[in-house]
C-alpha cells in the first residue's frame, strides 16, 4: 500500500439525491465503506483507516446531516440514507461493497442488505439493532435535548460538524424519523455474511438484541466485547477489533 494514499486521500463532494455528501477514498482494492454513528462524522474512522487501506479501497462518508455533508431536511429517514449509499456507490461505479457500520451506520448497512442484498457482500455491524425507534431516547433521556448536552460533548460536535449550530441542533430534533423495523423473518431473508459486535455493558442495546439477530441472520458471527459500552471498539479492544475485522473481511 502506498502510504502517500493514506496521508493524502481523494476528497470529494458529490451531489447525491439532492444533497451534498462529503467522502474520502483511501487505497486500492475491493471497496470497503465505513459508516459512522449518529452525531459523528467520518472523522471517527481516521485512526482505523491505515489498517484497512493496506488491503481495501476504503470509502469514508459523512452521512446526510453530518460532518461536511448537507444539513438534515424534514424528510429524513433511514430509507433516504440507504438511497444515499446506493447513489454514492453508483456515482463511484461500485457494483458491490463490503461495509463496516457503527450504531446508526450499522442500521444503514442492515437496511441496504435487506432491500438490495446484491449490493453488499459482507458487513460488520457494531452496536446494531433491527427494531428501534430513536424517539425512545428523547423520551427517556433528557440528555438528548440539545439544551442539556454536556459542554465537552457539544465541543466535540462542533469539531465534527461544519455548518454551525443549526446543523447540530437538527440532529437532536425528536420528530425526525429514526425508525428501523425488521421482523425475524426479514432478518432470515438477508443472505449477507455478517459479523455482529456489541459491548457487553451497552446501555442502549442489551446483548439479547445481538443474540436475536445472530439467531435469525443466516450467515452471522458475533463478538460480545467484555465490559464495554455502546462504542466497544475503542481503547483496549481496538487491536482485537482490527484483527477480527480483517480476518472476517478477508475470508
């Protein structure tokens, strides 16, 4: 792998489905798309890129509403995010991808695999859930109110998002459509090879959810990360995540 490609990736703004999506492309090889979680941006994956770009063409994208991409619109939904991914793939002339998604990014990959299994060969879903309404977070946890965000979290949001406070506020609109609804039968009909990763102490997604998904997805492996929460791949388990992920993707 040319280290120059890691340090100086292709950076593009692409017009997809009426919004501007920011993406960065590293390396060469089979395409691997890495999708961040809600309120994050592609910056989340920067520490991981080098390990994957040795073998893959890594595509980082700021999902709509996030990072450098266009702010959210009132018609936001997971269906739109899935269409953005397909539009991005078509623009980049990618027939199929492998994917890694964290939290909301994993839901986007799961939706893609359900609706268009021919477009995704395998996927690593970190902190994923198949039956969820984001409004539950707003109703049960007042820290999801923009006015109650911890100062350090707000500062991190400002570093990640480039369109000012209005963009950040829009991410915390409780009326947005965050839902994903998949039945066990829906999961059973997904043929995509899948690795499920979940933190043992994830307060948002109990391990029972991963067990249900593992039981119903036909080609699934799972890794429950001991003692970890909703982002289980940082810190002490980062090296193990890279090892397991590369082994899985290279099968």
